[in-house]
C-alpha cells in the first residue's frame, strides 16, 4: 500500500497557500509536514486538522494505492 499526498499539494496551490501556511493554519509541526512531503505515515488526528484547516474531506488530500502483492489477491 502506498499513500500519496499529491492531492494535498495541488489543493494548497489552488488555495494559494504554502506549506508553512498550512503548518500554521492546521497547527502541525514542521516535522509532521516533512513526513507528509515524504509520503510517510501520519496520525488521523493530523489528517483531521488539515481537513478542518482547509475545509475539505480526507479524499481531497490523499489517496491510497494498492499493489497486487500487497494483499495477495484477497480483499
């Protein structure tokens, strides 16, 4: 499974915001922002803060992709 935050970066561009603006608006640390930039795991609390700050839904900022080997063909 791979998490992509490309939608988040596009949304920031659309809203004319910088990553630093999001850090302040969502009250998340620079360390957490760095984890997002690198596609690392973050808490659901962090994702909720971002959604609240940007007035959006979770699927507006991220998406998950599954490779066939991830679940061995089972759902």
